[in-house]
C-alpha cells in the first residue's frame, strides 16, 4: 500500500516576523520626524481684521524693523460684508508677535515735510507693518488692524499735556497733524472722532512737555490747514498759506494770550476756530518754557 504523503508545516520564527515590522517602524519614525520638523518650521497663524484691504494680496509680507516676520495667506471679505479678514502666518522666530497689544497696519504711500514713507508700495506690492506692544500681554490670535500708520515708537502714549479741541469740521486735520506755535512744532494730534451728539468733531492732541506752559485757559487754537483765498473789490486778490506740511497734512495753530491765564489740567477742552484772528498773531507774551 502506498503511503499518503504528509504535509510538512514550516513554522516561521518570531524573529522572522519581526523583520517585516522593521521597515514599517522606520517609515513611521521618519514621518514623525518630518512632521515635527515641519511644525517647528511654521509659526503661529493669526487673523487680522481691517476695514479696507487697500490693495493687499495673498503672499504679502509682514514686516517688523525691516525684517520679514510673516506672510499673508488669505484675504477675504468678512461674513458681515463690512470688513476684510486677513489670515497670516508668522515666522517661527517672530512667534512672540502673536501677543495681546501687537499692532498691524497696511503700509501705503505717504509724503509730508517731516515724513516720507511707503513709497516702495507705489510700484511694488503692499505689505503689513507690525509693531509689538511695549509690554506684550498673553498669547493672542485675533487682531484689529489699524486704519492709520503708527508714526513713532510712542505714538499711542505720547508724553505731555493731553487736551481736547472741539471743531465744527475736521477739515484737513488728521492723526499726526502738528500743533504749531509761531510755526514751530509743539505737539501732535493723536485722535479724531465725531462727538456722541454728532454736532461737532472732537480732536485729541498732546502738547510736548517743554511747551506745556504755553497752554493756559485763555490760549487760542485755530485750524491752520490748507490755503486761504480772499478777494476784495479795492484790495484785490490775496492768498494766505501755511507751511507745505500744513497744506499736505493739516495743522493746528495756537497763540498764547498777551496776558496768560491759569494753567489747565489734562483733558481740558478748547474751541478750535476755523481761522486765525489777526490780533492773536500780535500777542507776544514772555513765558518761561519747561526744560
């Protein structure tokens, strides 16, 4: 009788099965390293809301102190159709900018006597300027973009006497407009807004510490912006213009009364005259300025 062949069962050792796992484990390790490295090479994502995109495009740079600190990823209209939401990615070395108090604004061309900036955006792409707060707060991811550029390192915290001027119209005055005494810069406009009752414009300004003694309760202020034209039948045509800077960017003139009044407290309110009274220009009080 012929014997039936018996099946031979070959048992693979546990060692052989483990060899198949080694490539899988190695691949997983490589992918993990690549993932961690990719995460390390990317900074935090933030969103900035602006009232106007002002020509901003995806791929635009975020710049701080002349250095590239991020890039714009998307620029989209908000769901309320009243603002623009910009999503940006910060560079890893600039992750600290994603903090409460950081300011963002879109750089636009600006020309005045004391300032020429953003001219590169006339031909090149727009970009977002970044400035961190002096005392950064907690980590932050959503920001409100500024509509005006910040003009100096302490623009929002200028030292000196803060006053308010009430005007019928803002005219050519804007944030950064100068306060002039005898055509010398003695202060700066820091904010403008329509009054709560909508009857006038409120203008906040700061007088530099050295020139605070010029501001008394009887000091006069007027809109020194633009060009004035007057025509008289017998006197003919006359044109009065301030400095080029006041024409371009607006300015506020002030005159100290010939009999200086009492010093004022911070927040004191004055009326802003639409034009200067010639008598004010003749006042020449002797006032000791600060150090």
